[in-house]
């Protein structure tokens, strides 16, 4: 099989050695196939504590105290499950305790207090998450019911105050820092004021499974799931929202995402903070109308090493950009041409993105086949497109890509123009740059 190769001289040589922003992974195996680390799941002690037994009522305007009393009772018993039965219960922010589960039963809606009555609303100081798991061990939020965020008033207030330069703070629906052995399963989370699930810093062993996340496509910053920690499994979730469906940020390591469905949203993303990210595995996911498919975003001031990423068995339908991997963020900082931005000194926050595999991926109905653009001082390297088939209106941009291999019949089919619209200072093999046919 004949290979097509394009090599354009680099704008300049590397100006300094690059180092990681964060402590590197303890796993130093140089392998394209991500390793896995153990993710433990909680074991909640027997015993149930129905919130109605502690004074909660569907007729109450605020059940916070009653639910907290049920949580305290479960904790005092050594652990157990706090049950929200069928019905709609208004409530303020809640803090779980170790060895306690919160079950949102089928037909139950645990509804956050409205903007204006939710503690801290309208101010710029941090606002407590609706369900806070910070600092806890062995905790679980589960069930077939719904967490309702009543986000519309928050979004309106945020948009108004953002325009004035003093945006209000907003809560996540479920948020936590420094927690261990956490499970979130089965529930529906909708209309979050801000992100739906925030797995913030210093957490470990987090499982998110069978969760449905839903917010309007124009709701601001309503990320589905944000991660800033290692050892996370996300399985069989359905996510439609107003920002990133999933966003993996600094220290997201050994994250596995399988069997998920993505609708409205900005994509399955890494960034925009991208230091110390490695061993990400994505498999058997479907995208339908998502703004981007695989999305990576960062810049010279907030990145570092991103490596050992594996994406397999993905289907994308009517996704405008199936592959968006850009080291200029926000988008309005993307250079007008590959030569418009001079190479800079490599620092600890320079993007160093490498060792990525994309296998068995089909994308149809795209606007552009892809957008890959690295900074000139540190090209993106070692990308393998294995049985990747893209149908799009226009071709792929690939600037400063130091080795992209298209293998096993990978091809790009476009309605007009060339399969690749720009390949500045890039090395691309295994595909015809004009026709997009495999070679």
C-alpha cells in the first residue's frame, strides 16, 4: 500500500525543554493501550431512613431540615440509606455523611429551592452544591427519581450579571472535593444552575452510571460531568446540556467512559485546563447533534502533558466537527493562518499532546471533517486513525501535527474541496490528502 506523506518545514526549532505541570503518573509504561487502576464502589450499611419520618412533606416550602435530620440519623446508626419517596420535595443544599446513601425513589423529585431563596443566590461568593459529598468516604446517590435544579432563573441572572462584568456564582447539582469511593447511579439530573456533576479536585474512586442529564442547549455552563481527579468510571449515561457533555480537566487520569449517549452539548471534552491528563479510555459511545465529538481545548497558559488517549467504537451523526483538538482557547484566539503565530518558548504550561488512538469511528453529516491545530513550538504527535470514516461538507485542518497515521481503510469523504484544507508543518500518512481515500 502506497503512503502519502506531507512534510513542511517547522516554523522554528523547539526553544526549550518541556516539563509537566503536575506530578507524573506513577504508571510509567509507555503504552498506547491505557492501563487501568482499581475503582472501588461503596458498600452502604443496611437500614433505611425515610425523609417523611423526619418531617419532610410534599406540601412544605423547604424540607432541608427534615432531610438533614434523616441523614444525621443514618450516620448515627453507623450508616444507611436515606430514602426520598415518590412525590416532589423542595429542599436547600444538603451535605451527606460517611457511609450514607441518598436514594431518590422512582416518582420522586428532589427539587432545589428557587433562585432567590436558595442560600447564597444572587452573590458572587461560592454557592454550596445542592448535594455536597466533599471530604466523604463510602457514599452513594442513586435511584430512579430526579434531582431538579430550577436553573432558568439562575441562567437569566448569570447572563445579566456577566454582561456587567460581575457574574453571580451558581451551584452544581452534585459536587465534591477530596472524597473517596463515591457512586452516583440511576438518577436523572436536570436544569442545573451550573454544572450537573462536578468531580472536583483530590477525589478518588468515583463511579457514575446510568445517569440521565438534561438541560437546554442554550443554558450557560451547564456541563454534564466535570472531572479534576483520577480513577473515575462513567458508564451508560445519557447527557444533553448547554456546555461540555463531559469535561476532563487537570489530573483526570485513568478515566473510563463507556456506553454513553451524547445529545446537545459542546462535546466529549478535555480541557480547557489540561495538565497531567493521561490514560483516558472511551468506548462504545454515540453522539447525535452534539456540537463536537472528540474535543480538546487549551492554550499556552493552562496546559501540560496529555497522553495515552484511546477512543474506540464511536458513532457520530450530524456532529458538525467530529474531531476538534485545538491548542488555542478560546476559539477567538485561533490564528488567522498557520504562520500568523510565532513559536514561543516551551514552558511548563505549553500543551504537550501525544499518543492518541482513534479506532472504529464513523461520523456522518459533519460540517467539517476535523480541526487539529497545535502551537508551533510543540506539535501534536503520534495520532493513529484506525478504521475512521468521516463524511463531511468540508475537509480537515491539521496544522503542526507531527505524525498522523490513517490506517485500516480510514477515509474522509467531502462534498466540496479537498479532504484536507490545511496541513501546515504536518506529517500525515495513509490517506490521500486531496481525495480522502485510503492509501
